[in-house]
């Protein structure tokens, strides 16, 4: 048997793998914690905005309070993004429904305008008649 291509494992090799995995997980967790704290600082800056400025970016004061009420290690921007997207989608849906309703009313008005009044004899218009030759 050849020793080429074989990997010899020591009893501590699995410990090294586990330790490096734990180290990487701890490092990634601390990076996420630092990012969450930095984003909370940005949230505090948003708290200094007036109502008009918050409305311009699609948020309300209660959205900021809800985002800041989470645990310290949780990223508060996720709540703000969800709220802004939901509000934007609701506004778009309202606009679409209003446009559909306006189109329905226009169609109904046009249909009523073209229909003769009851009891009135219908006289064909000149351009409705087919030419007979």
C-alpha cells in the first residue's frame, strides 16, 4: 500500500476543526453584534427627524419605536424595511383600486350616454346604415 494521497489524522485533528468552527462562529457573531449596535445609532439619528422627513422615507415615529424595542443584538433596520415596504405596497394597491373604480365608472357613464332614454324611438344615424349601392 502506498502512502501517497493518504491523510493521517491525529486524535486532536477533530478538536482543531471544532475549535476553528467555534472561533469563526464567535467572530461572525461579534461582527453582527457590532453592526446591530451601529445601526441602532443610525436609528437614534432617525429619531431626530421630524414627522415630514420620516414620512418622506416611508416611516412613522411608531415604526422607530417598534424597531428599537427589540433586543440589543437584533438588527433594527429589518423592522423598518418591512414597515416601509408594506406601506408602499398598500399605497400602490389603493391607487390601483382607485384607477379600476374610475375606469368602471367611466365605462358605465359611457354606456348610459350611448343608450337611448326609455320610451324614445331609436332612429338610426346616417353613418350606421350600410350603403345599398
